[in-house]
C-alpha cells in the first residue's frame, strides 16, 4: 500500500477512521505515519485519523475520545442553527459540543484563556440510541 491508499481508505470511511479500520483491509501503519508527516492526514489522537478538510469542531471532539454533538454537529452537517451569527463564520472561541460515552473521561482537557476558565467543549454523556453504530 502507499500514502495515497491510506488517504483514500480514510476518505472511503467517511473522512475519519480508526487505525484498526484501516489496517484490517491492508493499509500499513508506516503509510499512516507518512501521510500525517506529509499533511495528507491528521491524527486528532492516537489511533484516529482524519482528512485535512475535516471541520475543526470534529477534530476537537475526536481529540477528546468523543464525537461532535448537538449544535456543533448541526453546523458540521451544514444545518442552519438559530444562534448562528453570519458575521462570525470562523467559530473561534466557541465551545464545541462533544458527546463522550457515559463513564468515559475525555483524554485531554484544554483550557482556552478566551473563555474565562471554561473548558473548550460542552460535554454530553447521553446514553447512545444505537450503541452498535458507535463501534
């Protein structure tokens, strides 16, 4: 396999993928490492890869062992959100709504000084409707 095949495998899985999902069909770990070094893939956390055009909210959620949720998920899917401010399209400083599996803790907590000591995310721990879809 090659770096290009690693990128295409992530694209085929919807733009984000776990290492296990990529290695199973034959993508080499070294190809993933090279793809990250070349900027062709991002690694939000160990064992998770994403395409460079993945939204910052999704990358932030993945870095916490979670998934983008609530209004952040709506924005990521291109939905119009009631509190959406057309003058501020960069979403900087906005806390990302992140779903984390109940009982799990985020792997990191980043404190954004612009948010006056609040965490970078609003964490949701609802019970998943379809637990099989999360694996």
